[in-house]
C-alpha cells in the first residue's frame, strides 16, 4: 500500500506582507494622533470602539482595540492587540480575543481548531479594521 505523504505547509509571504502593510496604513488612518494621544474612541453603530496605545518604543507601538458597550452581536466582545512596526510599516496581530501570542503557523488539526495558517488572524483583523473604517463616527 502507498502511504500518502502530507504536503508541508508553506505560508504565502507575499499575501501576509500585503495584509500587514494594508492593516498598518488603515490603523494609522483610524488613529493618526497615536504619538500624542493614548486613546481614541469611535462609534460603530451602538458599539464604542476604543483604540488604545499600550506600549510605545522607538520602532514599534502596541495597540489594543476593544469594543465597549453596544450590542455584542456586532463584534462579540472584541479584544485585539496589534503591534505596529514603524520601520517596516507593518501591523501584526499579537492577541485576538483571549488567544495570546498568535503563532504564524499551527499544526493541524489542533486542540483549539485554529487554522493551520496563522495569517488568518491578520485577515480577520483586516476585515475588522475595514468595517470600523466604513461605519465609524468619531
């Protein structure tokens, strides 16, 4: 009998960089004053979205994006932490909901049923940021 060898997973780095670049630019459009302000509040429907600077360093800034109030069905109890790399102009998801340290790759299947491709979190954050931009009121 033939053993079917499972193909090794290879992430699409071009796609990942494109998503992270676009997310960086979108976040800065949502929070252009992040260097001088620690928080920005936006209304999206009945939800209040808070963008907060958690940590500032020379080349990086960590932001927390949280939903406060509003109907939980729109975004659930959103909590997202992202790291902006200013020298590379990229945004990477560091924490999504309660999942700390989002990995670039997961074995599949896994106990928590995460997608094998860690880029999924960056794609979800991309869609989230797009929705906030589309429906926000300052």
